[in-house]
C-alpha cells in the first residue's frame, strides 16, 4: 500500500456465505459502489493475509477478513479542453453525445488530449463519474475513434453503476448502421462468435474457440441494396471491441472502408479515394436504455453523418 492510500478493514460474516465477493464487499463498504470495488479488486487493492485477491466473482464463505487500499482522491490528469460536443440529451445525471468520426473517446498512448473526455471535463466542470478511474471519467462504453454516433456518459457513480448493470445484462438497445462490401444473400442473420485479442496481432480482434474469448452476438438485417454493397442494421446483444467489424467480415461482408478487417473491392477503393473517405462505414444510429435514476425509458436516434451519407448516395443503384 502506498503512502497516499486509505486502508479499510473489511470483515464478512455468516450472512454473506455464498455471495459473490464484490456483492459482499459492497454490503460492508456502502460508501463505495460495487463497480468501484470491482475495479479496485481487479487492480490488486484487496488483500487477505497479505496476498492480493483479484477475482470479484469468487464466492465467499462468510468468515473472511480483508484489507482494501483505496487510493486517495487525486485530480484527473486530463485537462479540460473546449471542444465542440454535439449533445443530444443532458440532465444532472448523464448526457448523450453524438460523437463525430475521428474523435477519440478517452486519452491513451498516442492520444493524450483532444479526446471526448477532455471535452466532457470542460463541459461538465469536472462533474463526471469516477468509476472508470482518472483516465476515463464518465465513460461507461466506447465507440472506435473512426466510428461515429451515440454514446451515453455518466455524471456520477450512481448513474454509472446503473448504466453498467444494463450493459452487463445486455438490455441496452444499440443499433448500428453499416455499409458492407458485397450483398448478403440472406435478408437477415445472427453472428454468435466469441471474440478476443488476436494472438498474431494484438491490435486486432479475432473470433476464437468457444470458452477462450468473450461471447459476442450481433443480429443484422439488410436495409438497402447498393452497388456490390448493402446498407445493414446491426443490433448488438453484446458490446465487444470491434464486434460489428469482425462479425460482418467473418460472414464475408466486411465494412466498406475498414482499414483493418476489410480488403475492399477495386471499385469501392476508387470511390473511397474520390470521396477521401478514410474510415470504416459504421455509425451508432440508435441508443435506448432505462434512465438509471429516474427509471424512465430513453431512446435516441442519429442520422447518417454527411460523409457516410455521401458514400451511401454514390453507391446507390
């Protein structure tokens, strides 16, 4: 434990027997959310008899004694930056942003500023949930840098935890519009294939054998036939990194313009160069969820951005 940490002694009792560890911890430390306790546990902040306990899903016996090292509050390393944010909804608990393509969601190696998080810190004056840690305040889920569309952001931990539970239960309604290469023979279908980091290239995601990766399910349907391409709606039952891109490529229909998972057709490559279209043709067009505080149902739609609309128009038959 570092000098700046706050040490909390936690004693479980018989009433906790059989519970998940994170649930038992949340019952004993009500000042910290269950999501925050999960993050701390996975980071090695929870110890028993001097040894780190890192699995928040482990079942407890009910007689355990733990020590939790909670880092002292520290200011976010991210600097607030005045960056235009297309906000489609906002209240004191959360906001929904229509992210433009090219905007990175949170700072990381190679993108230390100019991100959605920097813009949010400026807009919200620092009022964002802390569950994601100082690098990702407010961020409940992500969209790839070069994917456009709707994203929900939590302003405090209660909102974050409520949204995170819906994502975990796969009850968030997320639908993407994609322009795929080639015309799918079927009108609709489902890809149920687990995903994990590719062992050959850590920057890529790959379909792996059952039991090795995280389960990933994409329901897709054809909306419009185009020139050797199609506009497809993809409804995500799960939300894994690069899920739509990998799943559609796996059935022989990679996203037009995808620099990682699609080889691209010659005719399409010429058009992409003419339009200076340098991203995967993917847009998070619909987002629906239950408000984590008011419990009302919220639903948002976003039209195709101009670059993808132009591509769609030029591919029209």
